C-alpha cells in the first residue's frame, strides 16, 4: 500500500471515531498532554528564494492525481501570480466551484498532509502560523523545469493536483495571466467521492452498456449529457478569462454580454447580483453563456401549436360565460372530465379524471392559466382575463405564457425561478435537481430560509409553476421523469421567459 493509500485509510478510520474517542487517541499520541493544550504543529517550511527580477512565462502541466485516464491541463502562467491567484486559475481550469477548502504544499517531494503548507485566510482564523499563500509568488516555487508544487482541493474528496514546471520563457506583459494550451478529460464532478469515485463513474461511462451498472440515484445525480472524456478548451478559456475580475467588472461584462441580440443578463437576476461575490457572478456568467448556446431551442409551427394547445383549450372552454365552479372552488366534474379526456391527460395519470382536486394534471393547468394571467376567479366562475380575450394565434398564447412565467411578488422567488429557467436552457432539461443548485447559489449570495441557508425544498415550491410549464411543453407526463425527445421545447420557452426582447426582435 502506498503512503497516500495509508494516509487515506487512516483518515477514513479517524472519521468514524466519536469526538471522545478521537480525544483519547490524541491524548495517547501526545503522551498525556491534552489536545486542547498542545501547541499547533507546523512542519518547517523550506526557505523561499527571492522572485526573479523580471517575471517570466511559466508553462506548467497540472495533473489531478489518481485519476484514470489522467485528467490534466497545460497552462501558460505569469510567473508573478500569487498562490491565491493560482488557486483561482486552477479552479477555472478544471471547472471546480470553490465550495471547499484548499492548500498548497511546496515540492520537490510530495508530502501532502505530512509536510509544510502555505496558509489560507481560513487557517489564520483557526490559529495556525506560517506563510500566507497570498504572500508567495509562483516563480518562487517553480524556477527550473521539473520543479513541482502540490495543491489539494476539498479535504473530504482529496483532489490533489501536481503542478510540474515544463519550461520557462519570456513574458509578454499584455498576455493573459493564464492560458490553457492543452489537456485531457473534463474536470471531475464536485463531491463525486474523490479520484476513486470519479474513476468508477468514468469506467461506467466507457463501458459497453454505458451507465447502466450505476444505481438509479447515481444516474439521476449526473448532469444531463455528462461526458467525462470531452475537454472543451473554449469553455476553459472562457472561465480563465473571468479570473481576477472584480465584482463590478464581472457585473458589467454580464450585463453587457449579447447586447443587440437580447441575450445579456436576465433582469430577474439583478437582485442577486447586489449580494453576489465575484465567484458567484462568474458562475452566473457561465450559466448565461451555456443557456444561450449549448442546447437546441428552435421551435417549428407544430411545436408552437402543441405548446399553446392546453392553455388555448382552457381559455376557449371558458368562453364568454366562464367555467362554473363548485362551492369549494373547483371546476365542476363535467368540465374537468372534458379537459382530462380532450387533452389526453389519461395517458399520464390515474383515476376517473372527473374531480379537479384528485386530478393533478387538470388542477395544475388551471393554476398555471391563473398564474400567467389567462383566467381569473369571479363570482363562482372561472373567467377569461382581458389579456386572454385579445389572444388570437398560437404564437400569442406562447408569448403570453412566457411573458409572466417567472413573475412573483417576491423578487427573490422571481430570481429563483429565473435561475431554474436558466439551468433548463443550459442543460436541456427542466430537472428537479436544478432546485439544489438554485438553493446553493442563493445561499452563496447570503440568503437564508433555514439554518443552513436556502432550503432546496423551499426552492422546489417556488419554481414548481415554472417546472410544470416547461415539462408540459415537452409533452412529458406527470408520472414520468427523465430525458424527453421534445426537451428542446422547454429550452425555447425558458429562453423566451429569460430574454423576452430576443423573442420580440425575432
């Protein structure tokens, strides 16, 4: 067993101990000295040389240790980058999200967890003493070809990266601070279990039966269209171009992107941007770029008619006199059954379909028509609104639905709905899992609905009308969840809701 394997096994064993058992172990190691009384031990840091008089361009190969096939990037970096800036570069180069702690370990020997490390701001708050990473330049550590530096991200999954200097050359001061010139494989997924978990997913992906050997939860957890073998250098370049920008610069870039094409920042996200840190703004920039380009969102006349049909049907059913309601406020059974049968809802539901409170597809359609302003309750009837009376074509019905799809009286609920639509447009699917990402982004903006931040369950409720509308557009039934051949319709509706000016220009 290698040293790294032994260390990993020891850490896994220690993680299973209770706090009392761990204190007993430490008490024995320290020879009776209390762990709380012991001075923090910091291995001795080698003496750092002065940086070169003139910064140089360093070509560095970065490997994610333990991955098979190897995941790596070749980067050309300004030698005068500080290590905290190198951290941001590595996050961008591999697509990490900076959710977790990290450390840099000096070479040439690999002594991760046993040797000295440079301190982060978090380490200072924990009382550690040493050299801050923000005070060390890259060219103080990588000076001659073959020199190595080590970087660990996420102390649970243990993603250790080896940076090896390949060459040193003259630096063009106008050159970007970081350029990726090559590499292999997409970056591993966050929280997938470290290199062993990543390798298992890749092996399953490359097997003859695809991902069939994974359990259902694992398959559902994977991003749509996930391909670990594909490295998109343009996407890496885009992420690297955002490194080092201030929040104001990122916001300006985000707000101005796609001017004249109706493809810039969705207005519904503005409330979040006043709270967002640079890394959150950078992530939103990436979602916006993907939402505008990654998926097919072209609608045929047949698509438009299919999307408009259920809304148009219910509005026309209301007619001049409206749909009569029961004393409890539900549509009367005869009307419920007509909607249920005429729209073919029996294919995706169970039951007789004649009671609205027991027929979710009908109740959901009625609620959506009210939410987007096509129907309203008045004196025991469901009536057409003024907006609905003016609609004539399928295109007008679709525009009416998307025009109010994201709206809510609470601006942060509106922002959550916009984020869900953004992820649908970017990934091609209105998946429930987007609620987790929405909750995490809103939490990163400092928002809270519970002790741990924004609760994904709350987000699921906020975005329910949006997801239902997008799913309905694909023809997907309520009792079915998964990729659908008509998901391009959901992409088109999400884009139209996010960028209505683009639809108007089109």
